[in-house]
């Protein structure tokens, strides 16, 4: 174990991006966290988003990716989810900041005369607020090493103040701050050679902000070779052994192991002057091996609407769902293959496009677009005994489908989709109408971890019980509408059972058809708390049933 007496001063590692965004800063940050955690250090992580938005809740999921909800109810960037999955710990709202939050804090403090009448300026007061937030999070987490990921890439105007904060921290604590640049090395097909020049330019942009990287994580389609290492070392003023190879790999969970080949963890601790600690990724390596060794294929369709952007199909809107399925696949020694189906295509083509899948998930969503396609999908699953898992909106759509086709309530709907429906089986939660009337949308929905009382003798109860969870469990939420209890008795008599409620019994948290291999809808988001070393029981049970379908 490391000598704790030598780790009193918190160490900070800033992770920045070069050349292009979306090449894996978040996974790099999470992987470094996993490596250092394996060496016995208490590690935490912060994500800085350069948006004016106060949180990710009002951001377009196609443009920004999934909104990840923390246990304490913050709507954050998807990378907070990566941190939780790799570090196997909860990350709080204090570990997420946006430009909007930083400016709002400074303005509020100015209004409260907390600057003692000074003229409040962008520099130094904005960088100082960034530093204050970083140190507050480190103190609350009791972190020995704090990772700070700055979104976007160097050279972007909106990142300058965050880089300035990092520069000031390094100036005041040079032995406690390191910089890692994650940069892309393209291999143009017409040339066939890995090119370092874009990364060289990115490093110069970082140098112009007063920062010298200690490491370059070289992202590319292939491993960086010796000539490219030398070129980057000479041009970017770092040692060759501090160029870390990061080729494309099949599983993100391989990344910490891959970094180990270049001794990244040991080099970080060496630069900080910290003891090497133990080398312990035993459980992690076992998990990765299970993913690799799985042979049996299970075909899972995700029927949603947040993955089309022009001519391209992106899956970032559902990243926690994807990872939860992978975790469950490893637990069942099988290989889930995901298929993306736009719910509007189900509306156009009908259920024929659903017939080749072993299981179907309808994930989170908002609004009316594609709702009828989801309802058709659910009807197909219910009538044909196809394993079905509805997440949040997917549970609400399951209730609507059952109301229409099993109870005969024609036109039944959610008030979100049709405010004038004669049968509002899904209606707005108490207090939300007033908020909407005032146009108070951001951060006002039901968020974060809430208790759920499990109904006995249900599939839901059986799944949780296998993991020692009985009675009341905690799950995370993100919704404004809920099941209408006026219809509850009708539903249960007809076969759609309430499988989970709030402790007072007022909020329906889960429904299921017990006479079905797997037909469960949850108002909560189980995907948020699934982790590779601790897969979520509902996903594990779903994939288990799908593998036998």
C-alpha cells in the first residue's frame, strides 16, 4: 500500500484534447482513474463542460450525447457516467461544472458583495472560481488524486478560461499538477502513414496558453510506432516514454490494461514523487476476459429516436444503456449485439422489422415524435412473448399500449403526447404544471436517487433478490410524468402488475406482466447505476432471458 503520509497534498491531473473532439478524453480520464485506484489511491474525477448551459439537462442529446443523472440529482455530461463505471463509485454534482455555472456563481457572489466592492473581471475571478470548485470537489471526495477533464479541444475560445485556471494551479503548485493531452493522429488512406503534424500544432496551441503537456496520449486507428514517438517527443518537448499509445480497440474496458503496456500509471506516480503502490487490476482483468471470451450471440434491438444525425447513426444518447447491456452480457457469458432501430421506421414499415431480435429495449425519451412506433413495438413484444425492457418513457409507453389494446381504452395516451386525451394513463406529476406554466424547465423534474419498494412475488423481486436486494432499493430518476393511479386497479385486474412503488405507494416505479418471459417497465433508470464490476440485476436477468429466447 502507498505511504499515506506522503499524499497529504492533493495531486491534480488535467486531461485536455487536441485536433478533434470525441476521440476518448473521457475514457482516458476514467481509465487513468481505474489504474491509480488499482494502485491503492483514492481517486476522483471532474468534468468541465464549456457550455453556457447550467447543466446538461436542456442540451440536445443528439448533439451532446446522453444526459447522465447523479445520485444527488444533477443532470451531467455522459463522461460522469464513465467515471462512475470505471471508478466503481458515485460522483456528485460538485464534480461537474459548466461555463454557465461558473459565471452564475461569480455574478451571485458579486451581487452579495462578496468581492468587497472590487471591480469583478473575467480574469482573474473566473479562473479563481474554477479553481475553488476543483478544490472543493477534491476536499469533499477526500481525493488523493483528482482528475480534471476539460471538454472540447485546445485552441477553442470557450476553453481558454479553464486552461488559464489550470495554468494558475500549476504555477502555484508545480509539483502537484500534471497535464495530459489526448490527441488524434490521422492515417489518411491515400497516404497510408500516421501523421503527427496536427498533434504538434495542438501542443503549440496548448503552449500558447502557458501549459506544457507531461504526456501525450496518441489516439489513432493503430498503435503509435517508434518513428512517430520520436517525432512527437522532439517536436512537443516530452520524453519518448511519455507518448502513450492508444489505438482503436474493441472494448473500452481494455483501455486501462492497454495503458499499462506503456506504464502510464507508474510514470504518473513517478512524476508526482508518489510510491508505486500495488499493481492490482485483478478483478478488472477477469471482467475484460469474460467480455472477450463470450461466444454466444444475443441480438438486442434498441428502439429509440436520438441517434440519427444527417447521414450518420450515433449511439451516444444511450451510452449508459449500451454499457449496462455489455455488463449483463459478461455476467451471462454471452455477447450482446446491438441493433439500432428508429421508432419512426417502425411506424412506416411495421413490426416485420422486429422479428429477428432476441429482445427489445425502448429507452428514455421525450415528446410525441416516434411514440406510435414505440407503442407498436411494445404490442409486438407483449403478444409474441418477446423479452421486453422499458426504461422510463419505455415504461410509460408500455402502460399506454396495454390501456389501448388490453383494456380497450381507445386513444389512451400520455398528457405529454396528447394533453386532451380522454384516458390520460400517464399524467404530469403534482407541482409540475405550475413549473411548466412559469417555463421553469431546467433542473425541475424528478431527479436523482429515490427509494423503490419492490412488490413480492414478481419478476422484479426475483431479479433483485439474486443480488441480495430485497424490500426497498434505490434507483435514479429523470422524469416529469408518471403513471396515473386512477387506472391502477383496472391494469392489475387485466394482468399488468405494479411491481414497484415509492415507499408511500403513491408513485408507480415499475410494472410487469408476470405471465411473460420478461416484460418489465421501470420509471427509473437502472442503466445509470450498472457498472462492469457490479452489473445491474434487471439487465442481467433481461439478457439471461434473451439468451434463451
